[in-house]
C-alpha cells in the first residue's frame, strides 16, 4: 500500500492501531469503570476519541459525531482551532510548562483578565476550576474570619470537599434530595463530618430560603457561592440581584463560579451578562484556551491575602501549584481571548444557539414528544418537561429524568455527542451547515424514540 493510499484509508475511517473493542478491553483493566472522572458509558455505547476538528469528534473506529459537549464548554472556538495551535506551538519552542517564575504570557493574560472581568482588580492563578473555587472559599474565610459557606442544591463547583455536597439530585442520579435544609448530602465517601458541618445548602432561585438560612446562622457565613446558570436551571430574573443585596445586608461575600459562564455568556462573563458584580469569581480552562489553567478574580484587598510576601501572617492564604500560571496555557488563553474579542463573536454564538433551540423544539413538537428545548446565551438544554426547572428538586420531580437520559443516549447513537442530562454548548464552528445536519440527526433520533417508547 502506498503512503497516499494509507493516508486515504486513515481519513476514511481507520485512525487507530486497535479497534474500539480492544481499547475498551484495555480501559476496563486500567481505568475504574472504563471511564474518566464521573463519566462512564453504558454497555451498548463505546466511544474512544481519536481526534476533534471544528464542531466534530471522530472515534477510534472512524465515526464522526457532532459535538455539543465541547469539553464541558471550554472549546468555544471549536476543536483544533489554528490560532490556539499556533500560539501553543510558538510557546513550546521557548519552553512550555514551568519556568518556576513569572513569564511574559501569564503577566499579559493577568492584565487582560483584570481589564475584562468586572469584579477584578487582581487575579490569582491555579490549574483547575476545582482549585479556583476552593481558593475562593479559602480567601473568603480568611477575609471574613468566618468558617461556614453556602451553596445551592444541584450546583457543581468542583471535586474538592467543600463542593462535593448535594451536587446531584434524585431522579436519574444517585445522591438523594435534601429533606432538611440547610444540611446537605455528601456526594462521596471520605468527606469529614466536620467539613460537611461548615457547608450550608439552599434551594436555587429561592431568596426567602437563603434569608432564612442566613438568619439562622448569624455572623457565621463567609460566602455564598453560585453558578450564574445552574446547569439545566436558569435563574429567575431577580435572583442574582437579590442574592447580591442579601450578601451586602449581612456582610457576606458573593462568589460567582464562572468556570462555565466566564467568557462564554459574554466577554465579561455571566456577571457582565446579568449586570451583577460579585466579590470574587472563579474561572477555569477557557482562560487557558482549554489547557489546564484557572484563576480567582477579585478586589486587591481580598486577593492580597494570597500575596506570597505575606507568608507567616495570620490571614495569609496558601495558593500553590507547579503549573499555576504556566506559559503554555497562558499563551493559549491569550490567543483564545483575542478571538473572542472580535466583533460579532457573541452575536453569532448566541444566535446559533437560539436558532437550534427553536428548530429543535419544532422537531420535538412534530413528533408529539413532551420535550422542552430551552436555554440562555449559548447554552442549550433538552429535557422531558413542559417548563424550565426552578431548582434541583423541581427538575427531578416534575420532569422525566429517565426519559431525558435515554433520549440523550439515542442522540449519541445517531452521531450527536452529548453528555446525558447535561447542557449542550455551541462553538464558533457550529455554523449553519452543522446545525442543519444536527437537526436531521435529531429528527432521526425522534423517529427511533417514538417507535420504541
């Protein structure tokens, strides 16, 4: 076989040296559940990624999928965008991961973040969104001298101990609902009871419940942390401003988890989109162009608690990591942000999402399926229900979560890659041609669904 013939076969669908079945047999031996993080596919779906290009993923057997997971939102330009590849290749030629000191890309990135983020006077870098959220809570405790924090049932703020409480609801998931607010339910074994006792949990979109919990714990709460859009649950119109007002009234810090919403909902993130400024905000890999980088943004009087020159002081906050501010991710992040700042970017992104939400709903209605297609900005949600959920308990009680999960798996079989019961995300690569092909595949999934259910 000539080199050109071999290349043609590779492009046509022979990207790997082993089959999907062979890779899964290896994965079953070396990875718990043959999965990564909390994700493991059901037995009838085998998916090992070979490559990503634009809005698509190719599996190891050569099948292409239209991707609406986009690495949990971070690939906002699409897979393998040339601007990111060029920036990372250029940086690698000068040394890439860790110099053990300040470097040009990270200083330039810090300046761009401070200019872009409404709450930011300074930033402190980490490597993951989990770290950024954990550091933000630590800073809040140091700044206020209080130990307790509040989160919302169903909110995900990373895998650290202070987040892994009441992240999931009932329905198609395993963590039970809270029956006695504000006492949460741990998502994992190994979280000390002493840690659980410092985390208070409220239903989302319920300002009265938040006030009640605050009044039951006077002068004990350091911070309230929230997503701008809690996964499948949009905020009520007055929720974020009401939360800001309550935090001001009781001298509590407001923390926004912008790991997903930051630089996606708008260039100023969710806080820019909703026009409410928090005290601190946590950002994830979008600021590194998808590479491992995160940050806490906020006022100097709070972030200076992490000033390394203050080590040894009583209110010093320890922040550290080998790859914090690494130049490879910083260079990619700068390239990413330059693309996001181009005129019309967010109009296009949000417009494509709105177009898909509307056209998908027409298909569901045509097939008489009780499915709601909805979302905010460039988020897209698809659930078996008749109205957007108010909070986690409402999401599970008034919708068919099992059906939602099963339909999402049918979408995967039809070549649309989504994570079941998770938000969908759009990228610059989701052009009209991609949307049209997506709608054809959604229609095919609906035809299968209506004949089997």
